[in-house]
C-alpha cells in the first residue's frame, strides 16, 4: 500500500469507491468543482491509498477551520479492509493537522452506518451524548 496526496486526477476513482460503499452519501459538496475548491482551501491534507498495482483502495478528505479538523469520506475498498488502510489514512491526516497546530478533529457518521461507526469507535473516537449536529442548507 502507498499513501499520497489526493488530486483531482483521483476524483473519478474516488467517487466510484464512495458510491459503492453503504453509509457514504454524496451530495452537492461532492461535485468535481466542490472537491476542487475543498482541496484548494485545504492543501496537503487529503489522501488516497493505492495498492501495489496503483489501484485506488482508500480515500480521506481532510480540512480544518483553524480550530478543529474535519474528516470526510474515509472509505476503504471492502477487499482491503482490516489491513490498516483506514488507520493509516487517518494517521496521515492527524500528522498534518498536528503540524498545523489543530488540537482536535471531528467526523460526521450517519447513525445507521454500522461499519463506519464500528471503525471509529474501535479507533477510540468518542460518541458524545452531550451535543448534536444541526444543519441548514445555505441558499446560493
């Protein structure tokens, strides 16, 4: 396995991976234009994992707002799960967030994404009952 920066050349393969995994949902923030803008605002923070043949087997989008990091679309091909791919991608993000002096990181996981929730909880993430996420779409 190799990990490298996510580039827009990876978009088609990444989108195919994302849409193939139950629990990963794409929306208006996942168009090529939106991902291009996200990567430009958060340079050097998002990564892909590839197998020895160069095939994309994992992704993670990472950004921060100056106070907290955010991970999106951590996805690992089912054929490569339980091999440390997801952990390695998250670790790479955390190393870069730490270098930017970002003290914490947040994720958003759908409540019914059993595989995703199991991964994050096993990795030591908290599921705080003291707060929740509210959301409203911005009218553009």
